[in-house]
C-alpha cells in the first residue's frame, strides 16, 4: 500500500503483472508541495524496461482481446467498487503529493470513478451496425476490434483522473495499456494500479512505468505500441503528436490553454465571482481548464472587480490537508519560480496588480506557496495575456461589447474552453456559437465535460482527431471493420 504523509518509500514498476523493485535504477525524489519535504523516491525506467513492458503487454493483448467484452467489463465493475472503497485514501495521497486541497482531491477521485463507471458500459458502446440486403443476397455489418498495446502519458495536475480518461477505455475495449505518469506525482497512479491489479486485470494487460524523456521517447518509437494518449503542455503535445504519428501510431495529444471568462453587465455578479475564483484559483490554477483571462464587457468591470478583489483577498492559502484551506501550494519550487516570473513580467509590462500573490511566498523547505494574483489594465500583447502560466494568475482585459470580447477570445492560438456569464439568452447563444473553443460554459466557470462527453479542445490545445473519453474514446481505442456476407 502507498504511504501518504509520514514514511518515505521507494516506488516500484509494474510490468507483466509483477511489481519490480528499483534495483540499480536512478532514484528521483518526490516532494510534498505543502512542506517541501521528500515523501518518496521514484525509480526511472529505461528503454530496456519499455521494451520488456511492451512485449509483455503485446503477449497479454493477444489473449485479452479474445475475452468476451461482457467478461472484460467485470474487471471494471470490481475496479469501480475498489475505487469507491478507497476513495478517501486516494484523495489524501493525491492531496499530499500534488498540493491541491483535500476537497479538490476528493472531487478529482469522484471524476475518475465516473470514467470507470462509463467504461463498464462497453458491451453497448462497442456495438457496430448492420444492414441486410445492401445488395441482393448480401448483408453488411461493422464491428469494432481493439488495437493492441496503447500508452498513456499523463500530467502532474490530475494524477488520478487523467489516467482514467485512458486506461478504463483501453482495457475494456480489449487492449493492453502502459501508463507513464508524471514523475512529480507517481504515488496516486501507483495506488490506482494496485487497485486495478486487485480487481483482477490479467498480468501484462496493465503496466506502470515511471520515468522521464528517455521512457517517453522509447514508448513513442516502440514498434509494438499502436496508440499514444497524452495530456500536458502544448510544446510537448506537439512533439508527442509529430513523433508518434511519424511512426504510424494513432495519437491524441491534449495541450495547454489560455482560457477566457467573459462577463456581461447583466451577469449575476455574486455568483459569477464565485465561479471565476473557482476557475482561476482552484487547484492553484494548475488546470488546463482554468480561467486565466477575465474579459469584462461594458459596465461590468467596476462592480465585478470590486467584489472579486474583496473575495480574493479573503482566500485562505495553506497546506493542502489543512481544514479550511481554500488554495494549496503549487507542485514544485521550480514551477512556483516560473509563476513568480510571470507576475514580475506582468508588472514590468505595465499591468496593475490588484492582488499580488508574492506576499504568500515561503522558502522551498517550507512549501511551494504563491497566493492568488489579479492583474488589471492588461493588454492583449502582454505575456500574461498570451502565454499559459498554469498558476493562480488572472489577467483582466476590458471590452466595450460582446463582439469585441469574442474577437479577443478568438485571437488566442489556444481553444480549450471559454465561459460567458450573462442573464441574456441571446448573448449566451451567440457566444456559444461563435467562440472558437471546444468546450463552452454558460454561467459555468469550469466547463469540464462528464465522462460520456468528449474533452473537446481545439486549435493548439489539441493535436489529433479523436478526443479523450466519451464516445471518441471508444473510436480511438478500436478499429472499425466492415464485413460483407453472401451465402450460396
């Protein structure tokens, strides 16, 4: 069982149904963002480990694909039960290694369970189509068959949920799956792997490899790997997509974002502020769906910002497991320094800090804290308005009307999500229709789709054709075959 808050342990690899000790592999520290202290050591796999895992996965796939889908999903049913049984433990591990508050971690675990739950419906989701007499005496059907060995490369910000965007769908459709989680947060992915093993997944059908770029590159190029799923920054997503696609692999690569929240003068200001704060500062802004640019339209600016600044200054920042904390630390000291660099750059470029999170800074050995930050008088050419910060920094840009706001939003090279806050149905409908983003919220701060809808990023927020979860996931992890039949 994975330790949570006190003991320091060395994690293992999971290959061919066996947990492997670190051996002579290089060990890397995992730190608790709330304290800066080392809580685990992670062994980095090698290209040789990737080769072993891929071969074991392929051998397991050849047997697993023949198991009827109604039997395969029994593993998912048991997995869902174990997830629910161990939900609080998983949330505490997640909060400890990632830094998000315990309540936020609990919500992430619940979202992960929803993914497993949806995958339990695979007997219906994988069904094909049929038509008799497409020509005289000839019938036609379509069926879906699994690909083979599939790989997931996942980020630090959702170490429980994002792997569940991939693994349950891949496994339930009959594939073998190899997970390479972020080296910053390896403990919760290891615990979910233990639960999947307990649920009865056959040896080799699911593998866990820790590591860095060496492991990623080996997975991208391994001849037995058929599909790659990735979530992370846009530069890395583009690299993953180009490298794996050049090897003939199927790829879905989810990248970064610069999400805009548009507030109309007729919006419910109190409810809008609650949603904006949750979007911008929830999980310390370390979300690909975090609102990072606030666009105020017309007369909305003054009443909105007055209330927003007042509420933001009251936010309690502290250790992730501490009761009553509303925002925890960011994931590492290096990431905090990057965020602080953007705050300083915003000031240098002439933006006005209404709330300055640098007042929450602590030495690294006491945790990686930075407070919520709000900039006013932001121009579209500023770095804080254009670049993904991935931290609790909100930039305010003022627009005269809805058309100007939509033009501003659509000028971004990213297209993950955007939200509008309004009481006017016509404005909401127009915004949802015209905005160039794959996920749109109306009076919703974080327009995160449920398991049965796709995570539908656009533009530089996504590289590929088929998105994560929803029915796109079934198509991504299977190939469609058309069978024509005539009997004489």
